C-alpha cells in the first residue's frame, strides 16, 4: 500500500513539474508586510522580482543552490540551501528594525506527505461599501470544510499546504468563487472578498456603519495578500547571536502571570524570591543587569539593591528576555544575565480592549484578617496625609536627631509641654484591628490605532489599569530556638497597583522610526504583622508592625532607528534618550514590642523614609556592515552609554521614653495601648517623645556609568557566526551624609570587559554556541551606605563602606536542536569564577546587632550549572493541540569565606552555597487546545530547591534555608467570539507550606492559600 501511494505521489509530481524538479516558494518581508520589487537571482541568473505578495516561485532541481536578493544593485541577502528529489521548499526572508541582516527561515516538505503540514488562511467578507457581512459561508472545494464569518465579517481556516478554491456565499448576496489560493505552512495568507447584491434587491441584513477603508471598484472584488507571523519565543532564542531565553506576550497571557517577576520563574535557571527579586543561574541582583526598553532600570527600595520586578504588570509588557551570556553592548554587571523587559509596541491596526477580573482565596477571603487604622483614600494607593510627618517637628528636632526635654536650660532644652505638642502631631493609632478580607479586583482598558500617512505610518497605543489584591499569612508557626519559638504569627498585606502606559511613534522610509514611550507604575502595600513567641531568654514576646509603602516609577523614553545608504552599504543608527524618577515613600512605620506582658518603651519606633531617585540615560549604537567575500560578512557595531543616577534618602526615627510622671501609668498588655500612648499622657509628662535618628540614616548619592564599546558579528558562510568585542566601562559612586559629613565616601572603577561567542550550525536545525567573557559586580548604594535599616523580618542591616568590586570570568556552551518552528530542545553548561564576591553576612556585634547583618567580600566563589530546556507538540491535528514544555537546571556553587566570616559563621561554613541559590530548578507546562470550540487549558508547574535565606551565627547553628516546594497553577481560556475572551485560573493548587528551616528544624512556616480568579476581556 505504501508503495502504491509513493508511485501515485510521483505521478502527480511529474504531471505538474519538469522531471525531478520541485517548486521553491520565496517570500520576502519587511517586518510583517510583504516586500515588493526585490530582484531575485537563482544560481547567478536573474529569474524574477518579488510581486505584491513579496513572493517569487522558482523551479528547482535537486542539489545545492543559492538565491541572492538585490535592491538597487546591492545584494541584501544570500541564501544557500539544498533540495532533494521529493521536496519542495518555503523560504521566508524577513528584514526588521532590529538588524540589517534579515532573519532567514527555510522549511522543506516531502511532497508525498505535503498534506500533513497546515497553514492559515484568513480574510474578511464585506459588501461594496466595506460594511462587514456576518454569517457568510466559506466553503472549500473538494473538502468537507465550512466556516461562517463573524459579526465583523472575518473568518479563519487552517488548511494543509496546497492550492484551493473557495466559495463565499450568503442568502442575500451573489456567491463568489475564488480559485488558485495557495496555502503555505509558515506564511499567513489573506483572501478578502466583496459580495454583490442581486439586481433590484435590497439589503436584508443588519449592517454596521461603514468603516474607514477606501471603497474599491466593483470589478476588484477579491483582495489577496500574505503576512509574516509575529516572532515567538523560539524564534527569538534561535536567531539570537547570544545565549538568550525569552517569553513572548502570547506565552505571558497563556500562563496567567500578572507581573514580570512571575513570568521569569518559567525560564530555565531562574527563580524569584519574595515574589519580586530574581535569581538567574544561582546569582542574585548584584550580578544581574536589568533594562526596560534598553534603558537601565532603577531600583525602588532604599534597603535592597535588586530591582523589584513585581512593579511591572504584564498588561504593558510585550516580551521578557534574559540574555545569559555577556556581550559588550550590555552593562558590565551582566554576569547571571540581563533581564530585558520590552513594553508593547505600536499596533498594526485599531485596537480597543476592556478587561475586568476578580479573585478569591480559599484560606481567607471573606474571613477576618489582622489590620490597622488607615486613611480614607487608602483604596486608591495614596495616603490622604494621615501618616505624614510634620515639617515643624523635623526642623525643631534637628532632623529627628536631637530632642532634650527639660526646664533647666531653655537654650539647650525643649520644654516638656512644647515637646508634648510635637507628639500631638502624630496619629495615636497603635491597636491591631481586624477586617474582612475582600475579593481581589482588577480593571483595565487599552486603545490604539495605526494611520497611514503620505510618507509613513503614525501609530499610538495607551493602556491603564487598577488592581486590588490581598495576601494573608494566617496561622503561621514560629519554632526557632535561636529566635522566637513556641509561637505563631499573622501577617496581612493589601496591595493596590496602578499602571498607565502610552506609546506613540512615526514609522517612515524603509526602516526608520521614532518612538515615545511614557510609563507610570505605582504599587502600594498596606501590611500588618503580629508575631508572638518565646525568645532565647525564655521571655514571652509579642511584636507588632504597621507598614504602609508606596512605590512609584515614572519614565519618559525616546528612541529612534535610522538607516543610511553609504556606498551601497546600509548603515543603521539607534539612539535612546530617557528620564525616569522612582520614589519609595514609607510614612509612619510603627513597631512596638511587649516583653512578658509589659510594653518595652525602647521598642516603640515610628519611622518615616522617603527615597527619590532621578535617572538620566543616553545611549547610541551605530552598525556598519562589511562584505569581504560572498561567504564572509561582518557587522561592526560601536556604541556608547552615559547614565547618571542621583538618589536622596531622607529617614527619620522617633520613639518614646519615660516622663517625670511615668509612675502614674501602667505599660501592661492588659491596658489599651492607645490609652497608654495617648495625647493626654504626653501632655501630663507620663511619656515623652524621643528622637532616635542616626547621622548616617539620611544620605545623598550619585552614581555614574560612562561606557563605550566595539562589537563585531561575523558570518563565515551559513555555518559559523563569531561575535567578539570589548567594552570600556567607567563607574563612579559618591555617598554623602548631610548630617555626618565625616562618613562621606567615593568609589571609582575603570575596567575593560572583553567577550567572545562562537556559533556553529551542524545543519539547518542544529547549532552549538560557546563563549567566554569578563564581567564585574559593583557594590550597590544600599550595600555601601552606613544607614541602618531593617529587613522583612525586622532584623537590623547596615552597609559596609569598605565593600570592594567583584570580578568574574564566565564560560558558556549551549547545544540547540530545532525540530520545527515551534519545537526545540537545548542543553547548556555554564561556569562562573568570582573573585571577591559580596555576601550578606553577620554583623560583628552584640545585643540587637547580634541578630543583624552587613555585607562583606568573601575570598572567591565558583559556580557550575547545567540547563535542559524542551518544547514539543505531542498531538497537533485540525481539532487538537497538546504540547509539553519542560526545563530543569542543576547549579552547584562554593564560597571561600574570609577569616572574619568563618569566625562568625563557624569553620563548617567554608564551601557553602551562594545565598539565594537553589541547586535544582524545574518547570513543566502542559497545554491542551481545542480549535473548534476555541478553548485552551494549561497546567503550569514550578519547582525550586532549598536555598539559603540567611546565614547563621556559630558553628552549630548553620544557615537558615527556605525549603523548596512545588507550585502548581491551572489556567483555562475560552474564546466566545473574536471579541470576548474569558479566563479562569487556579493558583497555588497544592497549597504547600512555606517553610524556613535551620539545623533540620522548621523555624517558621505558613500557608498562602489556593487562589481562584476569573477575568473577561472584550475587544471593540
């Protein structure tokens, strides 16, 4: 039987082609649009020019061949390929704004099995006035396939490759046949049709208002076209000249991740802690560079150097990439990787979308959670001013540093009544309250359009969103013999997220564009925390923290791409200019502690901190192509960067102390604390206001990076690609303390940073990359500033002004096999050799500081890792698609500690892992699509292994680990029409305990609950 079909296939082939010849279908695109008028040479002879579809069809005999594309007598692309006797080919060449060199995709098809590969045919059916015709029937001749157009007149078919005849019909119009439509596997085909009314007939269907399309003459009732599908994750990774992992917008939406931080956990070798801080290849934020549309991303936390990636919602994100191998056009701090967040671009046509969502958590929604009194506008993410600190109090207390209360020396002292007046400006809200946890809620709207002008296209797109959510750690357990044990804790967090995004731009000539992007992001947390337990001195402790934190990011970015023709060479100039401002405002953070049922007055603290950082960035890149021979071509890229970041941190602390009449009140926990710390008790001098601000708490800093680089990308035929270059980066960091100038310090560093990456393609779909580079890690402002702050568990942390830079050697090799445009497997090995790595280590102190930490350089660290990444379609039919995506990584690290760290941690700490690094990381995605009913179901699984959260003090203590766990999410999507999409999601399906362990003892654990969410979006 097989022999019979093979003979039949060959007979059909011989009837349509010359002997042993096959057809090669060449498509040339600029971005997604066909490129007309490109001259095509086949084996040195002029054969054709691309038509309005960007297409040229060539009869090809078996063997090796070359196709050259010419524009203005200049070869702009050369494609070498071979073809067997029973094959035909589809060759797609895409020129884009990203590179002068096009992306070339060659697909070969066995003629006897041509029907096994499908493509997409779509279009629109309208009347003579361009009014869409709904419920028109599209029939495929000789196929039992029929579809109806939607209300907007559109339809979509998936058909095997080949030639087709369509019949378009509607009861109220004259039917129309469209013949010789060819469907391709990798190129979308458009067939739009205008139908005529019968003579003396009136319309019987309900019609919409005419669109803005220009009416066509009645004899031109058929419009055919082609388009290039958008880049997906695999194409980004495949055609990069570096080691890149990526997530495109379709994948982001499918996985249901609401922030960039959540999306990153799906990438091989990446983990995220605390829902916001990325760790790439076992390395935390000090070894990671972050860019937003090519601009350096500033931090939004004065107490951590990592970028808080939860600030960036996916509704403004176009894609997320991680370039894991360093290249000279990146910051020198790109050791673990460069996280590239790219916001959405200009739309190709008018878009208008409204979305709404809600969510429910099984553990606490509708139940009581701990809370505290807030302001009337908290639901907006803005404090009404209730928590503000009086400027008068700050000025009269020398910046909250000095307040001496007495009546003996009026020149040096503050009268008790006047000091009490200062205290009256503070809100007297201290009691823990309860409130009902509300369901999550979100709403967003976006609108954009693209208008054709005489010289180009003008486009714009805007989006705005509001989101409210609640987290709760109820019934948490404390069992730490070195801290609090035999206790419990409760913690609630209400979050309000606001975002707005606007892009506008002008695209002109062939490749030129100028874009403006405006970004506004705001994220507010309202946190209440209550811890209860027994400490090492067998004292009963109850600690309360009220915290309100506003984070805001505003950015204005301008970018441009321009192409110039010099001597038949197309040069490209890219430039970017941006200004951003970040702010973290934490007004009136209140904390207090009861010890054995009595208020510890020294523990009462009210803190105001305000971080403002202004960033200015300018970058420029210029690309010059060179052709030495037909097989050897080089792109020379030179560029420069100037970045300036000016930060101002103002921090004020106040507490209480006993007054002259303190004996008149009781500090017992049986008393209402708001009565104990009432305005009346300040006036009666039973308690007094106390300043506790240190001279180094507030600081100003300025950080500059000036860099210039040279990079070359050389193609040796179609098999070898060499990327080599060097970057000179100058770094300056100044720290000034307005209240203690003797602590001022400066760090200057200049470093040349070379890199080289070589890619070899064994064949069209198999390639291997290998590379070496030198990178650097600068101490962050937080790590060098002497300002005392407290981490998430209220433990003291102070910077180290003596912290040094770290220098790193990087080695990479990755094997990649692409067995289709959507299916791939890759295996990577990497090694990092770090000299003087900075680590968060123990403070050499006693009392409260014994629980604290600082930063110190270790001697060295070595890190080795393996990554495996697989994506495979298990079933791919006209009805179903079932796919599996999976990745796993193993990372091993060893740190050689200095003498001081070994003394504090113990000799057994020598060779421990890097902090935050999990030995094993894994992801699994299983997807099921049912095409006829437009439904998608996706199971998403993420696993991270135990990782050091904090080092321990003493030989017998050991580090504190966050215990690894499995996170399982289930996502469902249903397309009810081209306009309405409904999604449902279950997150944290297993609801495993979140546990921290030390010396095999679970010292802290809690659950976050299972979350259900439902969303609907409607496109107008």
